[in-house]
C-alpha cells in the first residue's frame, strides 16, 4: 500500500547517482524542500560520498529522508550490491513515485530494475542536459527501450527536448519541458555577504568580469573565459576576473592563466559556500559553456540583477533576451565573448539596465515555486494514469557476501 502524502500524492523518492555539487544537485535540493513545504512526503536516494554532503545535509534540514547508497564493495559484485542497496531503500517507501535525475542520456537500467523489484509506482526521469554527441551506436534504441518504463520524461529546456527527439528518436508525446527555477528571495542584492573584494584581494573599484562554474568538465568553457580575459586585459588593464568553482581541471586552468599573462588579474576563488557575494560584485557575468541544459549559474546571476554575456547553448536563448537582459554569442569564440563583455564594462548604465531586466525575467518565469508546481502537475498526471506495477511473482534479492 502506497504511503499517501498530505497533498494526495504518493510518497516521492528522488534519485541521483551524481557525486559532485553542481546545478543538478541544486535542483534536487530545491525540489525536495519545495515538495516538503507543500505537504508531499519526500525521500532521496543518493551517493554517500563527501563531495555531495552539502546536498544531503540541506535535504535533511528541509525534512527529506536521505538514503546514502554505499559504494561498491568489489568490481565483480558492484552492480549486484548496488541493486540490492537500491531495492532495500525503495522498499522502505512502497508504492512511491520515483523521480530520477541524470546529467547524461545513458544510465537508469539498474534503478528501473530496483523500482520494479521494490514495488514502486510510476517512474519519472529528468534529463538535465542535452544528449552527449555523437551518440554511440545503439544509444537511441537503448534509450527508447528504457523509455517504455518511464511514465514521463522531463526536459529542462525546449532545446534539450528537441535534441533528444532529433538524435535519439524519443517519442514527443512522452516528454514535457519544465525549466529550472531559482529562489528569488535568496538570490537578491537586498542582503548579500560583504567583504568579498577584500577576501579575494581585489581592488575596491575595479570592474569585475566573472563566472561561476564547475572546473571538472571542458564543456563549461572556462578555458575560453580565460582566453577572453587575456583579450580584455590588453585593452582595459583595470578589469579584474574571477572564476568561482573547483574541480579536477583547476591546476591546468591556473597554469593556462599564467601562460596568458593574466597574473594577478584573475582570481580563482574556489568553491564558495555562498556565491551571492561574488555575483553582487560582478559588472558582467559570463557563461562561456560549449553546451548546456538549463544552467543554474545564469539564472542565479540574472536573479542577482547582473548583466549577462553568454554562449547561445541549451536553454540560454530561452532565458536571456539578446540585447535586452544580456548579450548572446556563439560558443567557442573567445573574441566574441571579449567584445560583448568589454562593451558592458565600458557602459555601466547599460549593464545595470540589463541586470534589472534580467531580474524581472527570472521572477516572472523562472522562480523555484513555478518549477515545483509544474513538476507536481507531472506527478499528478503520472499517478492518475498508468504506473509501473511490480511483477506478480516477487523476486528476492540477497545481499552479496
């Protein structure tokens, strides 16, 4: 018997296999907290590694039950051990609606098997990025076979959905677009931490061009950000540059900055517990990504009334109105990034106007409350329609010894 939430929905179990704090983890944190506030009993199954401890702790504070899946014991028994762990967690929430989150188009078979074995209800999948291309041979067939087990597929942008339909042949009627959302009460210049410039060793009056990004993937385009910075520094030496974020590419990027002669003009701030302070100091926020889904960094920068220069990838053209709330440029073009950012550095009034317009766009269309309500509508539809039923003969899974 499915446990019912106050809101009339079955209990919801969120799932992610990620192990780094990025936009998808922020989404899950916001969604879990938003569901609890609306009376929906909510749990999350996630990795137990230290890297995503902030997500687990934030969810626990919000009232979400957290199941940390242990790491594989051996390579030989790893999949079986993980399957047992997933089944064990899901059986504590029988009849639940399962909402899984993925940053790539592969993966999901193990969770689907666990959901069936545990007697879960409908399973919903969110794709947080467009498919990684070129797709491997057979990827489309595997994705479509997996899709037969999902009640609905959520895409975080129109472009994201279109890429899946075009390259992997997904059924258009199964998918729905729900853009990411931002807590506009939290991301506001009304109350931000002070002393950021002094802490980062930045001049009190220097215009700042910055980005907030994971430094774990080439696709984030931070190398192109540094090439842009080198161009701007030659024409406008007073500008300073900030890269907030961390990851395995950081040593290489720091070496690249030195090679480009940026010296003390660029600050690698690392992963900050609160990015509002550094965002508030930026004259221009730059998103240099080579491809994206619906990047939280742009939403947060716009909510903080920052002018934006961004590559026209993923949902960015849906969010940023070119020439109104920011400037869009082609991906992998540091010169175009430099021209756009320099124009806003020189014209502070225009940058401030774009920032105000961006804030208006976020509050009207991309508030976290809008995102949660839209996902709740998907849950209700899935719960009232066909759901994934457990097999008549229950299989027993024994833990590996």
